[in-house]
C-alpha cells in the first residue's frame, strides 16, 4: 500500500471511529483501530458530531417555534443529546465519579469503574452535571439564536477528548478504549483545534450580543476544569480510561453552557 493510500485509510478509519463511537449515526465500522486512527478520531470529534449537533439545533428551533417554555425545551434538547450519543458520556461520568469516590486503592477504583453499576456518587454527579446543562441551556434558549448557540456548545464540548488524549497522558490500564487513545493526539494538532473551538464559541457569544471574548473564555474555563479532572485521574488512577473521556465531555459541556449563559 502506498503512503498516500495508507494516509487515506487512516483518515477514513479515524472518521468512522469518531462518528461510530461518539454518535448513534449508523456508519460502516473502521477496518483497523490503532493509535494513528485514534488520534484522528479524537482530534476531529467536534466535527464528527456535527450531524447530531444539527439535529439538536433543529429540535431546539422546533420547540421554540411551537412555544414550549425554555426550561422544557432545554430538558428535551439535552435529553436528545444523550440519546444521540447512546448515553455513552453520561455513563462515563457516573463510572468515573464512582471510581474516584471509592477506596484509595487504585485497583479497587478501576474495578468499580469497570463494573458499570451506578452508585450514589455517580448518580449525584449525573443529576448535578446534566441538571446544570439543562438550566444553563434554558437561559440560552430564551434568546432568538439560543438554539444555535446550544448546538455549537454541545459540539465544541467534544474538544475535551483531544485535550484529555494529548501526548504525555497515560492510560490507567493496558486494555480498553483508554489504552488506545491515551497520549495519541500531538500538541501541534491539539493547538489549532482549540483555536477553532475558541473561534466557534466566540461566534456563539456574539449571537447572544455578548462580548466576543466571553465564548473564548468559556473554552478556557472548560480546559482548566479538564486539567483538574485529568490531574485527579492521573494521581488517583494512573491515567485515563474511556469513562474519563466521557466524564470530560459532560463536564466540558456544562462549563461551556454556564459561562455562555452568564450575563
């Protein structure tokens, strides 16, 4: 296989991996899953979820057109986002918090995360984070362009995946999704991705007649929170897992929506 064909195959499989893993959109599966393809998938995550983001935007606009209250619309829109991702990230949030809240033994924490049972800590985390998303989105949906702003923030929240998979980040265990994607994204790829996401968030802020920097500030705040989460997982678990990635997406979405909703 030529170098050009090889790069094409990596790109094609990376896109398939991103869309198939991060959304419920049916696509042919990747022929091969390895670190180069994982790097592509994590780097293009915000673009890979655009079809789902457009559905979210259309749903929010339709709810506004029929006159639903913003809070009801927000609950339905955030719920639609959960369905369009097969609740993958919400499940990761619950498992991550349960693991971090368990005993200080690393192996025990990873076992708790692997079992999939949701404990009290995970339940509270999901209710709190998703609840914050709903109330912040309700504030945004009260604006004429709020439907588009919420969809932009929802897509940009997937930037968390590249942040958490940047080079130097280790996997918490040698198997699973985390082992494939951890440390796969070069910093030179992450940097322009963050710039594009910041520009998109700045544009979203302008749609609300907010200062241009408020959207960019939302992304900076989200990355800072992701840094705290990453540091905690590295010290507690030794690295990241697939569940940590899901937790990062949900927390990032909450931060983006909250900062954008601040008047």
